[in-house]
C-alpha cells in the first residue's frame, strides 16, 4: 500500500495520506545525537527539513534548538511514526529518541 507523505506550511506539519499528523513545537528527548554537547538534548522542534518513508516507518530531519544549552541544529533522521494497515501511529516525542543517519529513505516533498 503506497504511503503519501508531505511537508506542509513551510515545514510546520507532516501530512500522511492527506491528513496533518505531526506538527512542530514538541520537545524531543534526544540521546546519542550531534545537535549539541549535552548528553541528552531537550530539543524543541521548530521545523521539518526533510521527510521520508521506509515502510512502515515515517522519518524526518528536524530543525530546532536544545532548550538546555541553546544550540540550534538539524537532527539526523528521527522516526515520527508508522503506518500500519493504512493507519498512522505517531511516536511519543517525550520518550527517548536516537537520531540515525539514513540514505535509503524514499524522500517526499
């Protein structure tokens, strides 16, 4: 089953199958990251830079800022959710996430 994924409103939303599913403004708890020198970054998502699909996973690179040290950067790929049997299930941003470098994702616009 094809998954239609897009960035909307200048990177403020991720649309999955024509429904706005993930928005900026959440705090993401990042471990083993390159965003800043903090061991664990409390990262404020300010914009989605890229989105991609690695079925069933929806991933994104997110621009934002660590609220602990103030450093701004763009993450490597973070899982934002999964599509299972045609239904989108979002991750919990407040749980611990580990950004990953990915090259195999099918990128969406």
